[in-house]
C-alpha cells in the first residue's frame, strides 16, 4: 500500500465546519447490490437519531462491528449508492487485507465510555 502525500493545509475554521460524532453500530448487513463489497450500516447517534451509511467494511464480520462505537461525519450530505442511502460517512483506515482494486477499511473505533452523539474535536 502506498501512503499518500500530505494534503494542503486548511484553516482551523474550515476544520470546525466538519461535524464528526460518536455513533454506535446497530446493524451492518452486507450491501449485496453495491458496486464493491460493502456493508449497509445502521448507526445510532443518540439524541441525533439513527442514520445509515454504506462503507467498504466487508472484510470485518458483522458481529465484530455491531455494538462498537465509531467516528462518523454527519454533515457531508446524503449519497444514493445503488439502492442504498448513505447519510453519514464512517471514518476508517485502510484494511491491511484489502484487495488492490478496492478500498476496504477498518473503522475508527472509540472507547465504550464515550457518550453516543459526542462531538469529535
């Protein structure tokens, strides 16, 4: 895997526009109709409600994902991905076993003591 070069600096003000929160995964079924092996994930954001995401987390078993707290970006807007609606982006890092033609990932997990819906800063 090639590590990309550092991106151009942004201002702290622009970074503050990104709304990242802690959510807990409630389900992570295979997204069988997605273009690449993916999961259709339901995420509980506590007082912000439940949302869905489609992500390339297919190399991780559903049982290993359900109940885990993850970092999600909630203000990127919705994306229709085939028959699936992705309302948030689950942040992740490259999965070490990802095939070269895919972007399989492992989610960024958060300690279970962190409240659901908490802001990431």
